[in-house]
């Protein structure tokens, strides 16, 4: 399984693409598809019609902004039906897009599912409800890769046995919003079962002090746009 971080940025970054992770195995899957992710597909040589599924962790703009551009491009390139998975509210979100752009309603080819456990071309996917300002969830792919999406840290997620845990680390210490900080992560680090921990979705003021954050945690590395790993 190859994992490429197409976007590691946030809603305020101008130098990074927003949240998007490409997983390549028996299928090509995008986990989230924020602004800039569409452009990043070209950077890694992936055509729009090569994507088998998009898994949305939640419906915030920095995680789903490039979904409609992907769907439109696939229509113009005679692509097949795209599988879209997401938490409760995803169907309503996509319906709202079609209300805003009615000329696309009978052109785009996709199917939306809000089910909790499913398969994509033989890749088994499980979901875990997470803690954020909207309905959100993490994804577990083939019991090897866990992707948190936006969330506060919590025991059920940190304690999953896996090869790689990709966890958001949005803010530096001293913040207590519905995101992960070094402070609230430390409360659960003793439960960590992943062999490798990778942080993403760092706001600029957290990214600037990333080395200090890593030193204080004593574990993990920070993902950069276009970084790839193999599992």
C-alpha cells in the first residue's frame, strides 16, 4: 500500500494544498479532497479517471472543496461512476452542490454512501466517529492505515493497532478547540499502538514550531505535501 500526502494544509494556507491523502493498493482512493488536491493529482501523475473512490472525513470546505471539480472533470473525460463515502450529511451536501450548479445534475456520475463499513475494490474500510464541530469520522483501511480527519484525540482512535496512524495536529499548545494540540494529545499517547505516527493539518503557527512540538511529544513526524510512504 502506497500513501501519498497530496495536501497537508489547512483553510488558511497559501503554500500547501488542503487535506487530501492518496492511497494506492488494489484501488486508488482519496481520503478527503480539499482545495488544491485536484492540482496535486497532476503532480503525481494520476488522471482524474483513475480514482476509484473518495472518502470524506467530514464536510468542511478544506476537506471537500475539490470534489465537484473532480466530478466535473470525470464527466468531461467520460469517466466511470465515482464512489463517494462520507458521514451522515454527505448526501445532503452533494445535493446542495447540484442545487447550486443545476447544469451538472444529469451529467455527473457518482454514487454516495454513508454506511459505516464497506469495501473498495477489495480494500476493507471501517469508520470510527470522531470529535469535531460537525459530524465526522476516521477511516481504517485494511487494519493497516488509520486516518483521523479533524478531531480531538481520544482513546478509541489512539489505541488501534495499525502500521500507520495519520493524525491531525492542528494547533500549538494553549489552544482548546475541537482539534488536536500537543497538550490534549499527550493525555492519550500512552495508548498509542501504531508503529508509525504521522501528523498533518498543522495551522501555520503550529507548523512554525513543529520541531519543538515533536520534541515535546517524543514521537511522530510531520507530513509534507507530496510525501509518500509504503505500508
